[in-house]
C-alpha cells in the first residue's frame, strides 16, 4: 500500500515525517497525570519526536466489555500534539484484560505439555480463539474511530511482538483451527497421509477429526506434523494481525499500519510472509549482553530487518539505552555504546530510532530495565547520552530514505530452521543458527554488507550467496540456486544442507541430491564427531569439529581433504564450476576465524574484496538521491584514521580524511558523487 504523503517525506515513508524519528514507548498510565507535562518537556529536551503509547492499556481503555474510557488518552494525545510529538498508537491486544479471560477461559494458551497458562503476566491469548479475535478487532476499531483522524497519529502499532512470549497453542480451539488449515492445504486425507509419511509408526488417518495438534507424546511426534504445526502457528498469528489491520484500515485508510517484529530473535513467525502484510517494517532488537561481540548480532538483526523490508527504510521500534532485565546477567551498556548501537541500526536502514522505554517503571516486572529517562534522572550518564544522540539524529534529515545495497546474500528460511531444530537429528551439536552466525560474523569482519534472502527469491543481484543452514531445500529452491550459479554467481554451501523436502522427507536420490550437479558431489553418509573431537584439514593447518561427511565426488575439485577422523582421506572443502559460476561445499564446522580459508577463495571467484580496515571497524554505506553516507563505527579501543573525504554530519567536521576515536561513530557525507 502506498500513502498520499504531504510531500515532505521520502516516498513510502510515514506521511508528513521528514526527520529521523527518535523516541520510545511511553507508558504514562504508570505515573500520576501531573507528571505528564514534565515528561513531555524532557522529551523535547532530548529531541524526541515520536512515542508509542497504549501498547498494554486494554484494561484501562475498556474497563468492562464494551465500556470505553478514552479520557486519559484524549488528554495525552493533546499534550503530545501541542508539544509537536507524533504518536505511534498501539492496539493493546498483547495484554487482554482480566474480564476477557474471566468470560473466556477457553481462550487461554495451552502449552505443548498441556499446561494452561494463567493470568497476571502479559501475553497473547490463543491466536485461534474466536472470542479473542472478536475482542481484539473491536478494541482496534474503537481506537481507530476515536483517534484515526487525529493529526498527531503517525503510525499504527498493532499488538506487540507477535510470537512472544508464547506462540504455539495446543488448546482445543487450536486443534480445530489446525484441522481446518490442514484441510485447506491438503484437501484429502490421502494427500496428508502421503505428505506426512504416516505409514511410519502406524499413524495413518482415516478421519480429519482424529488429527490433533502435536502435543507431547510418548516418543518423538511425526516431524512433518510438527513442521506443519509451526507453519500453521505463524499463519494463525498473522491472521490475528490481518484482522486488526483490516478493521483499522476500514476506518483509517490514510495512516500506515505496522507491528514490531523481532527479526533474528523470535523464531516462530515467518517474516517473509508477514512482510507483505505490513505497510512498513518495524523491528525490536536487544543485545545478548554477555556476548563480547554483541554488535555482530545487532548487525545481523538489522540486515535481516532491511531484507524483510525489501530494502526499504524501516523503523527500529525498540532497543535499550543500557541493560535489560530479562537476561541471566543484564550487563549495562558502557559509555558510547548507546550511540554505536543506534547508529548501526540506522546505518543498516533504520529511519526511526526508538527505545523501550521512555521512563523507567517503578513497579512491575520491568523496573530494572533501562530507559531513556532512568531512575537516576537527568543528572545521569544515560540521560546525557540520550540527549546527545537526539541532537546527533536531528542533523541527519538528509539521510532519511537513503538505501543500503549488498553484494552478498545469506539464505534464511524459517521453515528450514523449524524442521532442522526438531528432535532426532544426526547430532545434537547441529544448530542452524550457529552456522548462520559463524558465516555472518566472517562477512562482518570482512566489512561486506549482507542481505538475507529466501532460497526461492531472485538472487541475480548478488555476487556471492551463502547457504549456511539450508537443511530443508525445495526442488524449486535448488533450481533457483542452479540458475544463479550457471549465470555466473558464486555459491557457498555448508554441511547438512539440501537434505529434505518441504515435508521433511529425505530427497529422492539421497542427501544433497537436488544440488548434486551444482556442487558436483553427493553425501553418502553423515559422519558426525564426538564432543570435543577435532579433525585436521589438509589446508592452512585448519581444524573442524562437530561434523564430517562421507562425500562422493561427482565432478567437484577437492580444495582440502580430511587428514584424520572418520572421513580421513575424503574431501572436506570442494569447488565445482557450473556454467559461468562456481559452487563451494564445506563439510565440517569451521569457526568464523577459520572460515576465511574458504571465504577468501570464494570472494576471489565472486570478484569481491574484503575490507582491509581494523577488525573492529564497522562500515556501512547508505545511498541517497544526491549523496552517499558512510556510517563508520569504531568498536575497538584505538582511534582509526579513515581515508575518506567528506563531512561528518554528527559533529560538522570536514576533511580529506577523518579520525574516529576509540568507541566513536561518524556519519560522513562522502565527497564521492554518483549518478
Ligand atoms: C520487548 C517488549 C517490551 C519490553 C521489552 C523489554 O521488546 O516489546 O514491552 O518488555 O521487551 O526488553
């Protein structure tokens, strides 16, 4: 959908918004109303121009079914509007009120082991509950009718983080909905029995009513059934979003509608499918605080978000100013980290930089979570960094709407990840995310910007495509990869890829069969390793662990073999040429450091050059209509001289080359012009 803007904003962006958005979740209902004007005055000091409100306010807005109390929200709208602050209005459906569950106990979520989840926290009702769908549509409609034409309203923020804290539900109503979904998908029980391979362990179904959600059973439940249930769950949540969205759109067609994704951290929703349903993409991201290189995980999430947004600018709906409250050890961000994190998201395409939350809560489960206005108040380090970031962003209007382009794509497919992570795989040391992270980390260190792509998506624009974890690869995806390589692309495939089809059935012809001609090999047998066991390769003294394959060559050349271990004497790293391109296969686990042995060679095939800056320097480029912007972030503890001429929009400094202090950030409008 495209919106008629005021002309001030870049195409496709929020109507009337021509500045970088800055702000966070604002929950003033937790505070006396007398404190609201003071909050808003501080927002202005910090440069805040957008806040998200109402996300958890259902019990206040609709105290009893059908009775609304909008008074406090009306006053809040006016206060924010008179201060020039725009509003992202939440629909409060992630937190149904007590009266709803009292009337509809059947709408509670039931976990896989049969536990009915209680009230007193937050979290979704069962996405398949008709009563929940009806109640959420009616509160969304009431909000749209009340505020849809308010000039402060900038965007609709439907629900909160679909898929968290729970996604799948095994209630009776979910089972009924699952059966309906299966009937649509398969049409006949014969087709379902064939797809699920129900001849195995005597599961053959003769009646639809006999099929249930895959609850905990005596042993492993049919993996094809589990995989379909994961697809059904993602779709059930999506239908909840669509129902609210359509209700809002019917009343308020002129304001964009989004919901906050958790790209790369919530695994239960297939965001490729969701992307087509939102008017613009929004994401939440929290660092894994104990990871000393947490900036790499942040970059991955931001790149994935941009890819889901099909390259268009997106909103960072939430991140934190410092520590969170829900990890085992909630490490605080150190001085400068707040700006480095925010600018990395911006560099990777975010045109809105928002936090959870504006003001630290005194009560409730999140009182130890950081905020823009912390418990320590305006004399604090966090407050001064928040104000400095707000001031910095206010100088970046010209960056708005500029885009990021990448030469490398990493394949990402939720369906494959769901299937791979089920039980009874050849080794419990296999984890799809571990391989994605390792390859991504290698590319990050080499300063190559990465898009993520679905395996069946168009890949022709990329010089290099990496398949770190494509366990489930459809024939259509394999054909897509073949066309890509034949046309001159370079492909790198890691072990345990192209093993099963969309029903989690081993490909006819065996492991890797659909890619046999692309890779020039098949895998005869998996040869997983013991805990701690390592194997030596015949190249650059590198070692692998976790996994080896018994590779049978069918045209590929051996670049490295195994010196020892169960695959001794067999190929470890291979390269095959097909048409104008080349395809690499890596049959053991190499860490991010050692992966350069493969990747440097693949870069050479692809005509890519790794960056030669220090390892801890993050460089990203955004292209605007008339200029290019280099976002440079120094995560190291030494200053770095950047041989790039231009003007730093954060500090106003200009020069032929600019120094970035240890821990510093620059947004450089480069002198380089292009057509
Ligand atoms: C999520 C939620 C927020 C808040 C933060 C805390 O992202 O959307 O409401 O709970 O986590 O980190």
